[in-house]
């Protein structure tokens, strides 16, 4: 009886460790502990070294030592392995990276693949901040240039510490009479931080250089460099008290080419459209085919060279071209030389407004109109064989008085006003077949003679006061 109880108790006792049912799964396996990976980098200039620091810790803040951390870098939009680090006892590891000039190329990320004890983690993208370089840009060179000549401007770019910078530099200029700065050219400084720019301004000008801000550079703008344009000729010195023209004209375009550089052509379409209804109209004695456009350089009163235009008859334009070319060679100035159609239509003259042309001191030739002061009488200018030179200083005696002014009547000037046939302008005109037909009664008027040496006088012209 006792034995049976013992056996029953033995059967009911629990099994000892290690002796359980082979089908029992036992305790579940341990999960890897979560981790946090942090990556950062120190600010630095482009070309300098930034220290990258990766730190791997457990969720509790405990460092994870001996872990392999892969650091990647993005360059030109593509990720690639930069380095593999092993964390120290503090869970940290460092590497050095040379920063590039493009901010996007300084983007990094770090990853930890994990192990049985520690879960994987990643840092995400980290952009290392560029420390921008302070720049200094300058532009300089000669302060004066003779019109038509070329000068060299020097551009220099460097850091605030004086180190040279090889960077693009935008050069701007502002010309006299304008209010806006305009882009001239972009140049690049070399390894020494220097560049040169050859310029040929035709007016006074101001220059400045600019370096634009980039990922690695601060912007900078130079001081303004002034460049004065000097006349190559001698300006006209007029007597004290001499009146100025009543009509003010803008300066014409500067001369092109060498010397007088005369060019004679048929009348271009654009010029003809401007002439019709002003200096030419139906019923004129000469048509488009009988006219020529002369473009020629001349010396202005201010000592600069300009490009002028006159329209003349095909049979007289050669004489005018030769005479005006000699005026250029001898530096005998002309106040302006615009085509007379520029002054618009005159109902009083039934042609282009010669009153305004004279009041501006403008040199001109063809103009199909009436004689000034003689309505209904056709002017010799209607045939394109007459040339008016510097009318402001060389007045005309019309039926209603002197025009464009009376101050210059009886006064002369060695270069721009003539009162005798011995004056250089009158003498050279004569040598080229341009007769000073009416003398001091119409000082500015010259007529191209024909092969016979005669001047064609339109019907109704009997004297100087009627044939302007």
C-alpha cells in the first residue's frame, strides 16, 4: 500500500530541467535592440576639409561600439560609397571630406546594417554647409582715351585675404547720356585672379565689374572706373557772344573707317520712304534714279569725327564727295550733316523744312522745294546740284531779311565762316567744281558746275536773294 502511494506521487511530480517534453518550444529568441545613427559635418570653405562624425547609440542612449558604418556621398546627382567607419567605445567615428564648390556635391548619408544584437539604422541626407568666401573685385586702367583708339582695362578678383580667384566676372558699362548700366561682356580671371579687356568706347563711359554670389562665393561689385573720351581733333572756338543754333540736334553716329571714307550708293528703300512727302514729292524735276546717297566722315565742331549723309544728283555727287573729303583731310569742321528730310515737311516751302535745317546749322544738298522767301519759285536744290555748308555761321539774305541769323553777317571765322573767295572752304569748293555762286549774299550755298563750267539756274531766279 505504501509503495503504491509513493509510485503515484512520483508519477505526479514535475519533470526536472532538461528532461521535458521534446515538443516544447522553450523561451522565444531575443530581438535586436533599436539604434539611432546621427551624421553631421563641420562648415568649411570649398576646397577645405570638413570633419564628418557618425554616432551610433541604442534607444537608451548607450553607445554601440565596434559597428561598421557606411558613409555615402552624392556627386552630380549620383550616390556612391565614400568610406566605411568603425565606431569606437563612445559609438562614434570620424572621417575627413574635402568640400566641393557646388553645395549639392556636399551631401552625405550614413547607414548601419545591424547585427543580432543591434537593429539597422540610417542617418538620412545631411548637407554640409559651405562657408562662403568673401570676394574683392576691381577694374582699372587708363582714365582717358582718344576717340577711336583702343585701351585695355584690367580686372582682378581675389579673396578678402588676398588669394587669387579664378571666377567669371561680369563687366558692365554706362555710356555718357544714358542712365542705365548695361552688360558688356563676361570674362574669366585666370589662376592669378587677373584678366584684361580691350575696349574702344566712342563717348565718355563708366565701367564696373561684378562677381555674382554662388554656393561658395559672396557677391562683390567694384568701384566705378571713369574713362573720358577725348576728341582727336581741335574743337572750334567761336567768338564770345556768338549765338547758338535755335534748333538743337542730337550728335550723329561716330565716323567709321579711316579718313573721310566716302561711300556713294543709290537711294535705299528706307531712305526713300523718309524722303517721299518731305524732300521729294510728285512733280519734282529729278526722280529716285537720278539721285544718290553720299555717306562720309566729317570733323564736328567739338573735335570728334562723325558720319554724315547728303542726297545729291548723280551728276553732282562726285564733286560734293571730293570737296567734303578735302574738308575732312584739312580738318575744316562741319556742324552737322543730316539729310534734310529729317526736318519734316514745310507747307511754306512745299518741301522739307529748310528753315529748321538752317536754324540747326545743318549741311545738306537735295531738297525739292521753293526758294526761301520766294513762294512758287523752284529752288536750285530741287535738282540736287546745290550744297549748303554750315548755314548758321554763313547766313542767307532772303526777301524778308537775313536767315537763320544776322549776328554772323559781316563776321568771319578761319575754319567755319567765310566772307571772301580766299577762305580755305570757298577755295577748295572751287577746285572741285562747286561755285560760290552768290557770294556773301548766300554764303553757305555752293553749286556744282556742269561740264561747260556753268551753273544751272532754274527759271525765275534772277539774283542771290531769290535763288536759295
